């Protein structure tokens, strides 16, 4: 099949040519927060391998996957003219992108609906992609609290992918492996830190008596210290809002199958295993 | 003496034509030396292969083309060289698994194995080309080159799962990629370079390549190129480098016999330098002449001895007849 007129490429040019051709393998993804589609390059073999290695990572945190997916979004984003939009993409937009990228690489995904009953089925991700087009990204909400003449106002928003990465890089710098956990106290501490951390990610700003605490511009270590000072009542309200938002996105990500007259449902996890099944 | 490369053979995958001459006595002795020196153990496969390859290369005129054959073609060539230089039948005794029989005699026709290997490799790699018309990209697949034996050796010695070993080896199964009018010739590149290029493949494209190659590797594993009960568990596989052991077996001769033949020929005034340059088949012809000559000589010697004996017997009968006043018989 070789033609005498063919130009034989050297290694660097070969890599460039392969990189260029990989842009032809692309997918248009609906970004709910922007209400429009953006073009992404399909994930490549190296990126898939990185996903595999993050799936093998026994860390109690999901940092490696979050970093890997963030890197993929950055390098595979083909709408160079709208590059500035990328940093504003929310974590829910990220779910839409992950599902679309996965769908592009294989038409069906294997999902374990019930480990006990061993219900494992291959499903199409197309319905989820369609549902994302109807998903309304939650608007920022302001929660106000008055206590002994101190007015606390919190602005709650869906975290951007940039903020999520920032959190992982600042808070989970030191990797903690499952094997490192020695007792129940440590487990409780991890859960408690995760709870505060997750809540902090959703708090965009804090005002005390209308004074802006410049919450957005401090690092996560300081943010967490500030959030820990908030009363449990305030945190409960934040958590309530976040839970409502999460249940909306879970509806989009829910898949179901019928097996032996029984309906099994599952909320798809957006993690490294998604890219390997 | 100028080397004459009188034989030529072409190959099914690379379309290369290799000009070669027979293996000579010296090459055969060199092979025997490495057979004796390197234990028949996977740890020594690479050392053995490298030395064996060096010896075989001495029989090739266009060495560069030879170095660029794939492993299947290399085995086919070695079998061809064995047939031309030594013969196509190989017989050996193997220890029997049965309690009632100590050894069994196995006879292999190397021409049959060559044909089986060609059929197996042709059938296994059904999809040579992965083509995406829309994106104007054409990937040509092929069997790993001889140069990859070092990689497969290292790969074999790792503790990795066979699935992982297979996936890691796939860049060696890509021959070239054509993108519009540009061609990327993978044979030019090292494993690391091949891997860097393979890693840039979009997953949907990589999956097509992977599917085709895994199918090929599985089919190879299911095929029986020997068609002999004793070897029924020996399937073709790049991941255990089994072919190194089999080449060793096919070229194995008793060194003592070879030296004995050289000694006999020297005794019959055949120049030893000449003997070292002839093929094992030619050497056998000379030996057969000597045997025939010796047989004739022995036969002549027997006739003379018989005549003398007969003559001696006749004289005795005559003497006896005369003594008894009788007429001796004619």
C-alpha cells in the first residue's frame, strides 16, 4: 500500500502528523453551564493508560483521577477560540464531557448494578448524553443567617473544574493510601475532613455584616479553617442546598435495567473505571 | 574463495527477496558450540538467539534486508536454510511419557512445518489494514520484526500478567501508518519511539488495532503447526519465545559425528579447508562415496581371499586324489 510518492516522515514529524490526525477524531459535547456545544478531541491511548493507573491507585482520595481528567480536558479542548470558557466549566459540565468522551471510545459501557446478585450489564450512554441537554445548571444561591446581630451571608455555587483541582492540589498534597489507615478514628477524621472539604468547594463567597471576606482569593487551607468556624446550622443549610443539586445531577446519571422481573438502578460514577469498562 | 549465493527466497509479508547460500560445516560446528555452551533455559534465550542469528547471517548476501524480516519470516528462512543445507526430514528420540516405552522416535518433515507456519500466520492476521476513509488514515499491521526479540525476551522475564505483556507488545505489530501522502515507517523506530506514537492513537482507533491483533495472537495460540501428538501443547507464541528452542532443535546435530566426518574426509585426502566450506549435505555425499568405496574395496578383498582359499582347497583335493591313484576332479 506504500506509494513511491509518499513522504516518509522522521520521528518528530511523525508525532506531529499523528497529533494532527488525532484532532479529526473529535466529539461535540454539550456543556450545560454554557448551554452550548464545544469540540473535544477523543481521549488517546496514553490518556486511557493514565486513567488505568489512577484506577489502580489505592489512595483514599480521588486526586489522581481528578488531575488526569483535568489534564485531558485541557489538552483535548479543540475550541481554541473559546479557551477562556474552559476554566469556568463546572464539575457537572465535567460529567457531561466524561460521558461523551467515553461514548466516543465505545458504544456500550459495562455497569455493575448489583454486586450481590451479580447483575452486570452493558448499557448505552446515549440517553445520558441526551438528558444532559435538558439539565439546568443550578444558579448561585445566597444563604443568609442572623445571629446576635451578626449577619452571615454565603454565596453557594457549583464548583468549577479549576477550583476542584485547586482543592485537590492544596489539600490532598500528601497522598493517603488505604493501607495507611490504622483505626476507626482515622476513618472518622477522613470522613469529617471530606465533609468540610466538599462543603467548602461549594462556598464561593462569605460576607459578614456585608463585608466581603475575599473568600474566593484565599487558599483552601484557610478556607477550610474559616468554614470550620461556621455554626453547624449554617453548614447544614449549605449541605441541604448541595444535596438538592447533587440529586438533580444524579437523576441525569441514573441508569436502570430489568433483570428477572426486577428493576436495578444505579447512579453512574464518574471515575477512572468509567473509561476502562 | 568468492562466496556464491545461489539460492533465493521471497517472503510473504515483507515482500523481500533474500539471496543465500547453504550453511557450511564451519557454521554447523559453530551452532553446535552454542548448543553446547548455552543451557536450554529461557534465561539464555537472548544470548542464544543473538549468536544463532549471527551464524545464520553469514549465509546471507543482502544482510540488511534479512535484518528487517519479521519473526515469522525469520523462522521460515531458517527452516528453508535447514532444508537446503541438511535436509527436510528431522528424526530424533524423545523420552516417552508412557510407562511401557522408554523413548519414542519422532520424525518431522520441515517442509510441512513451513507450510503450516505460512498458513497459520496468514490466517491469524486477517486484518492487515485498519483504514479510516473519512480521516484518510491507513494503518498496516504485521508481525513483530526480528529486532524486537530483545523486547520480547525482557517482556517474557517480567512477572506481568500475560494480558499486560500482550498489550505492551502491540506497537511492534504496527508496520506503518499512512496519513494522506505521508508515511510513518514503524520499522525505523525503537520500542520507546513506537510506543510514543502508539500512545497518540485516539482510543477508538487504538481499540480497532488492539482487537485485530488480539484476535491474531489468540488464533496463533490455537494453531498446531507441528501436527504431532508429542508437541500438541507447543503453540506458536511470541510471549514465551518458543521458536528459539525449536530452531535449536532443528539445527541440532551431534558434534562428534561432524568431527568424525571431517576426520574421515581428511584421511581420504579431502582438503580440510574445503570440508569446512561445504554444506552438511555435500559432506554426506563425500562420506557416502567413501563408504561405497570402502564397501567395494572390502568386497574385492573378500573375492581375492575367497579365490586364494579356493585355490588352496583345490590343490589339497588334487594332492589327495593323486595319492589315492585317482583322477583329480575338475
